[in-house]
């Protein structure tokens, strides 16, 4: 493996984070803090506890997951799309660097940035509500798996997109609504039976449920099911990327 090439891609992408610190780190943290203030005051006054956990603390895993999903997709999609936009992707493709090394550099940097942001938001949440983590290793596992999986998904979007509008289409119109409807701010047990069944078709439910279980031992679905769904989506993204590299879809033209 060409470690130097992977390191070069990784460090270049990480350096972009520090150049755009306001957009990459500060803005998402401020936005999440506003969620705590607004939802904690507006809804927390009506819903005191969920499953024995204060409402403010209950929404912490959902808010972290919301930022983790959106930032993983955004970082990875923009990271690979911008070289396509400027034409420098052809220099990368003609270099003695394998597709796996390119993927490792871009996805590794995107996942690192989103995980860093998730940990910062977790620390910020501790300033607003008492947060406990009953299963820290499971929390770290879900944090890493989710960041890597959705960075891979963002990489696919970056390859697929041929303009900046398409780059934002999936995160804004699909991923964010699914996250809001996936139990970020409520337990699906609060829904009528029909909507509980419908909600189970939302893949984000399994991510948030498993992540919340690692904090408080509360879950809308079994932890094994949550982990299995996460791994299944990870494998699906890897298969799609393997097909892209094998066929050269929107890379060689």
C-alpha cells in the first residue's frame, strides 16, 4: 500500500477543515446548541422524561447522530467532487495510487472530521444537560461505524453529482428529513401503532436507536438489529463503490 499517497490525501483534506473552521466545526456546534435551547425549553417543558431519562438528555444521541450523518456525507461528497469540478481528479487517477488508497484517504479524513465534531457536540451537551454513557465501547463502535458508513455514502454522492445542486440534494431532501423522522427527538413508542410500523422502514431509526442504547440502555429496536442494519448499509456502500471503480462511472468521462 502506498502509505505516502494515503497520508497526502488525508492530510490535505484535514487541512481544509482548519481553513474552513467556522463552516466545518463552529457552525454545526452552534446549530446543535440551539436545538438544545429550543427543544429543551419548548418540548422539555411538556415532556419531562422519556424512559426515566430527562428529555434534554434523551435527545443528545439523536442530535449527535444528526450532525454525524450530515457532516460525514458533506465532507466526503465535497472532498471527491471538488477535484472533479476543477479537473484535478485526472491527475489523481493517473498517479500510481490505487482506488482503495484514494478511497481510504478521502473517506478516512471525512470520517475523522465528523467523529471529531460528534465528540465536540457531546462535550457541549454536557454543558446543558447531565449526560451519562452506560456502554462507552458500544457508543464508540456506533460512532465509528456511522461515520465511516455515511462517509462512504457521501463519497458515492460526490461521484454521482455533476453540479453543486445535486451535491446538496440527497443530504437536504432525504437524509435530514429521515433523521428528524427517525426518533431523534422522540421515541417511536410515542407514535400510533401504524406509524410505528412505517417508521421501522426508515434506516436511520436503527442508527439512532443503537446509539441511544449505548448512552441510556433505551432502544426502540434491539441493539443487535441496529448493529446488523448499520453493517448491512456499510457493505452496500462498499459494493456500490467497487462497481464505480470497476466501471469508471463518472470518473473517466
